[in-house]
C-alpha cells in the first residue's frame, strides 16, 4: 500500500453516535463495544498520519429544523430528525475528541445524505490529490459506510473497509453487511492488517474474518 495514494475516510465519528448522551449513541453502543471500534479507529488514524497518508473526516450536519431535506423524511433520515441529531453547531454534531481533526487532516463539508460522495466535493479532493485507495471507517456499517463504499467502488477506487472500525444499530445488521455486502464492493480488512499494509505488509485474503 502506497501512503501517497491512500486516504482514510472517517464517516460520522460525531458525538451523537459515539458519546454518552449523544442522540443516537444508545442505538450503536452495542456494536461499538463489541468491536472496540472507536479505539480501533484511533489506531488506524494514528497509523495513517504516521505513514503520511491522507486523513479525511466526513461529518453530517443539518441546519436546525432540517430545512435541507424533505419535510416528510422517511427511513434513516426520519430517525435523525425524530431524535434531533446532527444539528449544525451543536455538541452532538461535533467530531468526537478521540479522532478529532488535527492540522493536515481534511474535513469534507456538505454531507446531508447517506453517500459521502453525494452532496460533497469528496471525489474532487480524492482525485486532485491522486488518491487511488480509499479506506473507510465509521457509521453506520450498513448505511453511510456501505453507501460510500459502493460509490467509491463504482468510481474506480480501490476500496478497503475496516470491519472492526465500523458500527451499526444492531449486531445482526453489522455482521450481515460485513459478511455479504462488503466483499462485493470492497476488500474487508481489519485495522491490524491495514496498519500492517501501511508498513509494507500485504493485505491478506483472510483479513475480512477478523471482525
């Protein structure tokens, strides 16, 4: 893996998901704890910075009142609205301190839906920096991470998904996505194998089985 052409993309590591008191923390707490995903994400982040690879944070945020989306949301966005999550300028919308941006990291703004490419300039940033390998971590395993994974795959990037640095609202959804969906559109990889690859070790074919 060439750090110069690799980007770690951290999706929605925000207090409303990650932290006690967050609007949606209770929904994801179980899978966060079962995988140790926040600590694993921190490990991946530190290794990425140390290797000189690109770090990109992709939070989601809405104006108070959610005027950017339909007045009658359904599905996952209805859950966001009903829980009053990810309101711009609120504590809940802030990126959790464990993986907070530092100088040199990039923050992509404008995410309002599921796919991190959908309403942002993520694709422009990746291509302008010569990125060919996209490594994904974050929330939700079977929602925003998976949506971004599919788009990155179709856009021609090499895609790695960090199976022990993602979280979902249930263990069943989490495991199902990793088992059946991730291998179709990415190379499911543990954080340990990703860190090893940054240091010159090959990503093994069995790395997806470490979750």
